[in-house]
């Protein structure tokens, strides 16, 4: 949900297209993850009980990638607005 709100905030006019692409990317990731995970189990003879350590490694890599690429936005300070000449003199 937060990702969808972020996409809509980026470009409200293109929200349907952005949300569709986001959903498609999620489904492609799920399919690739399952397929590649099955192939890795077969190629490297990994039993399901031994997947904890590789999963922790992938999770750590994803966290490091996120921490190095995420943008940190500080909240903008509100700017004073001068609506009348009397307020401008104060």
C-alpha cells in the first residue's frame, strides 16, 4: 500500500498505468523468485531445511541495497506567506 500511494503521488494523472506496472513487476518478481529458487535447489542440491542461511544472505543484500539507494527527505520548513501589506511591514 505505501508503494502505491507513493506512485500515485508522483503522477496522479498516470496512476492507473503506474499501478498496473507496479502489479506486473510484483508478479514477475514472484514468478522469477520461485523459478530461480527451484533451479538453485536443483543445481546446488540444497534441501529446503538448509535454505535459512541463503535466505538471510539475500535479505541482507536487499537491506544493504535499500540503505545505500534510499533517499532521505527532510520535511520542508513552511514558508511564511505575506497576504496583506500590514503583515509585510511586521
